[in-house]
C-alpha cells in the first residue's frame, strides 16, 4: 500500500465523518456542509457536529449545524487553512460558538504511516504481540492512552515492551472505524527516552497493516513528545481537526 493510497483512505473516512466528498479536501476552495449522523463515522465522534473544522493542508472543510453554518463559512473564508486553527482567530470562533452554548474544545493533529518508514525498531526489551485475552489485565491508569477500559470492545491488538515480567510500555490499536485503527501508546516514566515508545508503535503499525487495516495516530497539537514519537515511528502529519463541544462537556474537563 502506498502513502498516497493511505491518504485517500483517510480522506474517504473524513468525508464520512463530516458529510462531504473526499475530493473536497483536495480543493483550493473552502467547503461548508451541514453535519448529520452516519453509522460509518468514527465511533468516538459525537454527531451531528455543532462545528468541526478539518484541513489536510489545502483548504478547510467545516461540518456544522444549520444554524452555525453561515458563521463557519465566513470564518474559514476569512482565516484560511492555517489561521483558522490558531489564536487569535480561535478567540473569535470561541466567542461565536459560546452564543449557542458551546466552546472550542479539541484541537488535534493526525498522523498517517509512510509504509517504507514503518520498520521494526529495537529498544532492548522483549516485544510481545497480545490479543484481548492477554492485554485485558493491563487496563490500568498508567496505560490509559494505549487501551481504554470504557471502550474495551474497540481494543483489538496490542504490543507490549517487557522488562522481565514487568510491562514497561504498551501500544494498543482501537478499531475506531472499519478501515482505520487508531494507535495509542504509554511508557512508564522510568523507562522513557530509551526508544520504547517508537519500538511498540512501529511494531503495532506493522501488525495492523498485516490485518488489512490502516493505522493512524493522533496527538494534541501541544503534545510535542507524542508528535516526536509519531515521526520516529514512521508516521507523518496528515490532517488537523478542531471540535466545538457543549459548555457542560468542556466544563467537566476543566
């Protein structure tokens, strides 16, 4: 599978999520669509969106409620593919969504694998590929980014780095949609900076490919350590997302 094909698969999934066409992400013109539920969207998304902005670098596609779509169109036309996702423009967007009981919430960068860069990496520890029965005992707070007890039905496969019988690092793959599985990773603090994160991430990516799925990786735009791991593991930045959620939802996170 080529990187170009992987990007096409990601755009097709983003189109399902937002309610647009895959080619909309390749246009030089911005696009606004009305959000609606879709059973094939990524399972963790709350649809319909009030306001969701996505860019693959060329333009901005906004998926919004009918009442907010006119402002979203003006906003992305004014600020474009870069400034729409940064301050001070975000302050204007937040002021606008607050009038409807929402706040700007998630800002994340998504990474896709470059096949020729996804290679086995040695970290000096034993790597074990684990199925559900093997990794279920590791639903612990210290591995909450790799596997999620709340949505354990999505966790499909994991790779652990073991120091003897102690699990030092874990990467897990979640079947968030049919074609793409998301990778999350955790390494115990005392084992960090030894190449464990990239070793389990790259090995898991190879396992996901072998199962016929596309692995993808997400990091908050400010999580430099996670972004570095994605790049070391053979991934590259592919798209950005910004999500507005209800004030009640956001306030519970503060």
